[in-house]
C-alpha cells in the first residue's frame, strides 16, 4: 500500500470517529452541559486523536529515521533494506544504497591513493638520503682531509703568510664541520634508520631531543603512555613523521616557544563488551604549542597535507584546531594491530 494511504486511512478513521462523537454529544447532550463540561469533553476526545495521529506518523516514518541514522554515520557499514519500507521510500532507499556503495568504494580508493602517495614520498626521501650519504659524505670527508694537508704545509711556512693561511684553513674547517652536522641531521630526518631497531618511544624521544638541540630557546615536553615497542614499519613511520611534521610546523610557522607532545595507545571496544578480543587499538598523538595558530599560517600546508595523507593511508585521521588561549592543537589517530611479541627489539 502506498505511504499516503497508509497514513491517511488510520488518520481519517480517527477524525471521523471524533466528529461522530462530537455530533452525537452536541445533538443530545450539549443543551444541558456547561461550557466547562463541553471543553473537558472536547479535550477528552481530541487528546486520544492527537496521540493516535502521532503514533501512526511515528510508526510510518521509522524508515526515514533509519535513513537519517545511516546518513549520519561517518563510515556506514550497513545499507537500507528497500523491502521493509513503503514503495515511495523504497526507491529512495535504493538510491541511498547505491550512493553509499559508491562512497565506500571512493573512500577505499582514496585510502589507497593516500598510502601510495606516502610510499612514494618515503621512497624519494630514501633516495635523497642515499645521495647525501654516498656523495656529500665522502666529499666533506675529502675536504677535511685536504684541510689537514694544507694545515701541515702552512706549518712549514714562516711569517704572516703562514698565519693567514692557517686562519683560512680554520674558517673552512668550521664551515665543513657545520655542513657535516647539517648532513647528519638531514640523514636522520630523511631516513630514520633507528625505526625498527629500537622501541618506537625511544625513536620519538631521540627525535624530540634533536629538536631540543636545534632550538634551545624552545621548551619541549614528551609524555609517552602505554605504548608498545612497535606496530609495524608503516604505522611506526607514520607516527614518527607525524611528530616530526607537527613540531616542525609549530616552530617554522607558528613561532612557538613551547611544544607539548603526548603519545599513547588507546583501546576501542566493540559493541560485544569490554573483552580483550573485541578491542581495537589506536595510537593517539597530540602536539600542542603556544604559537600563532593555524589561521596565520598560509604557507603551512605541505607538511600538514603529508601528515594527513600518511594517516589516511592507514585508515587514521588528523584534526587541527586553534587553542583558545593561543597556539595550535594537532591530534593524529592511527589504527594499529597488536605486535606479535611485546618487548625490547633486537638492535
């Protein structure tokens, strides 16, 4: 039966009964009744009618509520059953099912694209790191070796010429030392070889310690809670890069004087209860600074975009917002699987 008939039939019957009762009362009892009694009778008749109409509407509009619940889901896993709704709504349900299927397919493809983008980015980082290690490293070593030779030759000279030459050698040696330090930092940034060899918390601690050395005027705090030694190469790298890029963004674009990092693992339990088997794991990273906030960072998109790509490639998410007291709050969540064996890794 069409939805219009399903709604109108019970409502029409209810209204007809109410009118019939009202006619009978007015015809036979109204002259002897006071206005108060008539009002009470009218309310006694109208209230059940309103309740019946409300009940009928609520009953027949349940499919629309089901549609709304499915539409509100961020990741809808269920479709609407078209055979359980009225014919008018069945067509809508079918269209919604088709749309949901297309959205789920697009989301799956989007996740794969984010993962591919992250893998390409890491491959390019490794290539650049190898170039720096294989080319820049030996060249800098060669400069240092030649400086030692020039220094010995200068020691054999006399007078002002020797002094000027040694002074130039010292200046070049200082520049070379800075380049060596820069090269080492770049290698650690581009290709963190400690990942997979030490616990994830130690790798992040080493990363934060490097930022402390480079920015002595900035206060850094790190809190790690209930974190396993590791969650696999991809997840560990995503967490490491998220910490790295969030701190870099706070320093480079937000001009922060304080950066607080919190890294923890949380459990999300399914509807089956709080049993261990029903729990999924999430690594949650929060980086908060007291800088200028994201609104004043028009050129801060590349690092944050890369962070989002990497997290979404693993089914995670990134939330960035301004703090009311000033600064930026970055929260990254990444679904992870339990490691096969918890405990120290072999170094």
